[in-house]
């Protein structure tokens, strides 16, 4: 028996070396998109082993199969730190009553507090580990706000990251045009101001 844990963001992306290990009869839990099921089914070699593919490690079928002693294969992208942070935050809002009560407005004091602690750590010459942890607390706030927005169908953390990239394309286009070398401050300021004038922000 084998359990194949897929990344819900890219359920068809399975490393070649992992595909080589798959031979048998593969079944899928309901969370795996039909298109991904069709593609992966064609990639699995014939065999007798029972393979369960899923994007959800908490699915009852997955849990039962693992309890029966199944080998677990997990695509590496599932272990990526940013994804894990997003999963933890989503889980926190599903399980925590306090988290479910929060709004963008109610979280303002926490964002102010965590931002102030980062500033304090920098001014006090904190060790890198302490600064890293303080920045992690600020990231928690970003994740929290993004998850609240996602639950009302507005935007999620991916959209927040994409908005940053789009802003940089407008304000610092040299980062995307294939050029190299150090850009003078005067040119950076000119481009940044030009980008702000275009967007009005």
C-alpha cells in the first residue's frame, strides 16, 4: 500500500523520480481535480500495489490507509515553508473560536504591537534569530488578514504576493527587463516616482 500526497496548488506536478516508484492501481480522494486524476492515472505503471492519491492528509481514506501501514510519498513542494504557514493559518481559523471572531479592525492593535517590536529589535541591535522571530510575528499578521479576506471571497496570500510583484514591475522595471549591474540611486528614485505617478499611489 502507498499514499501519494499531492500539492493542492499543483496536483499534476509529481517529480519524475517519484513517478518511477509508482506502479499499481491508483485511486483518488475527492479533493484531487478530475484532470489531475486522468493525467496521473496514465503515468502510473501497471502493478498490484494499492495507491491512494490525495491533496489532503486528513482525508479519512488517507488516514485509514496510513494506519494500515502504507508507505507515504509526499511531493517536496508540500513541505515549502510559505505553504505550511498558509495551511497553519487556515487551520487556525477553522479550529479557533478566537480567530473566527477577529476582523481586520480588531487585529490592528496586534499589527501595531508586532511592528513596534520589530522596530525595537532593530534599534536595540537584536541578534539575527530574535529579529527573524519578530519578523515572523509580522508575517503572522499578514497571513491572518489574508485568510480573513479569503474567507469572504476577496483575496488570499497569493494575491498579496502577486500585488507586490506587480508594484515592483511598475516601480523598479529594471528587475524584470533582463538587465544587470547596479542601478544608481538617482535612477531608482526617478523610476519609483514615475511609477507612483502612473498608479496615483
